[in-house]
C-alpha cells in the first residue's frame, strides 16, 4: 500500500513532465532535421525500414540555411542577423539595468530599515500589473507627441520632437523597464547583507568613500551582479512581446523570427531549427553561470 | 559631513528617479483612461467614455472571461502538480532520474516562452493527427500555462517544504497515521500559505501570458492578453487604458487582501505561541 502510494505520487509528475516537456522537446529536435517537402508530421519516424533497408532521415539543410544565403553567401542571412541583434539587445539591456539598478539597490539597502519593506513592495508592485499593459503604455509615452518628448523639449534637450518609437531607443527603454526589478532584487539581497565593519575598516585605513566603494563594496557584491545579469540577459534573448509592440521592422529579434517562420512562412522545420539554436544560446550562459556558482561554493567551502 | 549630506541627497534622488521610471507608465495608463479624447499626450478633460467603450467591447469582455477561467484552471492544475513534484523532490530522498526530473521541472523558468509554445504546439498537432485529440483551444492553453506555472509554483512550495519541521510528520507516522493521512492532515495544512502564494503566482502568470496562448489557441479562442496584444499592435486605443486601470485596481486590492491575510496568520501564530502576551 505504502509502495503503491509512493509510486503514484512519483508517477503523476513524471508522466506530466515527460509528456509535456520531454516529448515536445524531442519533437522539436526531430522537426528541425526534417525536409520541408516531406510533409509536416511531428511524429514521423526518424528511422525508416524499406525493403529490408534501414535509412536514417536526417536533413541538416535547415541548419545550413540559417547561416547560408543562396544569393549572398555565408553569414549573410536574416536569421544570423536576428541572433546577433538579440544578443546585442540583451547585452545592452543588462548593462543599462546594471547602471540604473546597482545604485538603486545600493541606496535601497542603505535606506532606513523600517522603510525597506515598503520600498521593496513598491519595487515589486508593478510586477503584478500586466507585463503587456506596462509595455503598451510606453507606446503612448514615447510617441512623437508623447509625454517623454514633451519633457525633453521642456528641458531644452531638443527643439523638435525626436523619434523615440519603433527604434533602438524604444526597444531598450521597454526591455530595461521590464527587467530592471530582476536586476534590483538579487543585488539588494546581496548588498543588504554586507558587513559594514569592512567599510569602516577601509575608511580607518584612509580610503576615500569612493575608493572603499570600488575596492570593497563592488567586489563583495559580485555574485549579486552576476545573478542579476543572468536573470536579465536570459529572458531578454527570447523576448517576443517587446519587439512586437515597440520595435520597428529593423528590430527583428529571434523570438519574432521564429513566430514569422512558423505562422507566416509555414516553414515548421526551419522554425524548429531556429528554436534549437536559440536553446543553445540560452543554455550556454546558464552553464557558465552554474559553473560560476559551483566554483564559488567550492571556494567558500575551502575558506 | 558635507560629503555625507551630498551623498544622502544623491541617494534619495536616484531612488526617486527610478521609482518615477517604474510608476510613470502605470500613472499614464490611469490618467489617460479618463481622457475625453483619443489624445495620449494632452489631457483634454475628464470622461468615462473609454470605460463605456470597454463595457461594450464584446471581444475584450469575452477575452476577460476566458482568461479568468483559463487562469483558474491552470493555476489549480499547476499548484497540484507542483505540490506533488516538490514533495517528491524534498521528501523522497534519492530516486532514479532525480536530476532529470529536477531539470525538466525547472527548465520552463529559463526557456523562452516562444520555444515552450512552439514545441507544445508541435506535440498537440501531432496528437490531434494521431488520436484526433486534443483540439487546439481552451484546453491546450490551460495545459501550456500549467506547464509554465508548475515550474514557478514548485520553487515556492519546495522552499516551504524544506523549512517545515519534519518531526511533526514523523510523530504522526509513529502514532499510526497512514502516509496519505499524514500528507493531508499534517503536511498540507502546514504548507497552506505557500500553496496560496503559489496559486496566486501561477494565476497571474497565466492571466498575463500572451506568447504561449498565441501558439496554443485555436479558432475563436482568444484570451484577454491576446485581444489586447492585437489591439496594441494597431496603435493607440484608450479602451485598453481603461481595462488596464480596472486590472490595476483588482491587483492592488488582491495584494492588500493577501497582505492582511498573511499579517493575520502571523498574528495568530504569535498568539498560539505566546498565549500570555497575546
């Protein structure tokens, strides 16, 4: 009885995860090595036996086509360009989040202790409002005659309204806005635990506040910086909604390209191949991060 | 002293500026939902016309109903599954394939939603061809959201299970409870707060999701975020501002109610442990 109960409790989530995570993943892999002409059967067998002959159906043409344009040559494809662009946007967003978020988390961690829970709640509250709607609001704010342009003109930074929407500006503002809390929260958790005696010691030894900040605070908060950067970088890579709402035709990110390939071109194998490469792009920084954390733990264990 | 003062002001200024950045879009949505014209830079006068337009917009209203139902179902499904998975991971010790199990459970946290949507779509298309089921629509969206929500919910439930005092469960077993009785009478009540938190989290995730729904919905089935998404791509539409404002009111109320609930639970706990002081 006990044993049966145990295998039931174990079996249900196993079954669920295998059916809805593992199987779809293998179908995706399978689809990515299919030829468009063979029909789009997600369950098509990989190995076919015909008249005693076993043939393996693997077509890497989809992967080649990501890199090779028949007219322009290697590396001249829209796909490669959108990967590079996605990485670029993710990188700049991470940097902007760090520049805005680090001082923010630093001052938050140094604010009055009784104010901190309220301030933290204020950071998280916008989270609970629809992501889509918050992004949509920027469309109005950044419009040619929108509020941001009014502010810029009022401040004398520009005479004429400048175009802020459907270009790099709106992309970066939108992505920084959405992912900033992901940077702030791990940084805050790290900075609030910092031992103030180290800063006092450095000041006693003659360091200026600026020096103690760069020599003590920043190196000690490195794990928070890395965690926050990963939390911003990874979801930025696969962003779909923000480029659709705030980006122009130029701001093609890979999530949107997958979508177009799937539903506009109906090229399922190529959409799958694009996704598989995208998974690799996500897994690589994550693997690096896991390695970093493991080394850190090891270092701390050894003292 | 002077330097300290300057630093304090700089710090307050930075906090205020970033908070302004956080709240500017929300403020914008609320204010311009009451605007009397379609203008989105000048407030031309107070009116409720966009709320009226919202009320008469059947697509938005129907989308809301659908999203609400989908979120209810997927949050419940995700929380039940996540509780089982978390229980397995925390209480069962080592079992065969534990690493794989854990990896599959938490992968949706980092996987781009586009990929979750696409791979599930391929599965459902394949199943429909093979078995004639399931047709794409509400049911497939619920499954997709549950898969995503389960990953988040299991993080919440796992952390609660980890810190829970195991000796109570052991005592119940010693006193002759069956394992499933222990689970329902001891474990579940003890982690109920985490279950509520996990349910709320997955509910909001599902209610807010547009990418997975876009991949998995069928003809005639559009969730509220999908309707908003399609309106939003076409340009300015203050009806959406009105919907946003209403949603914000609901969310704020929910956060307040949840906060009060947590505060009350904590007070009750204190009363239980310090009957004299309480």
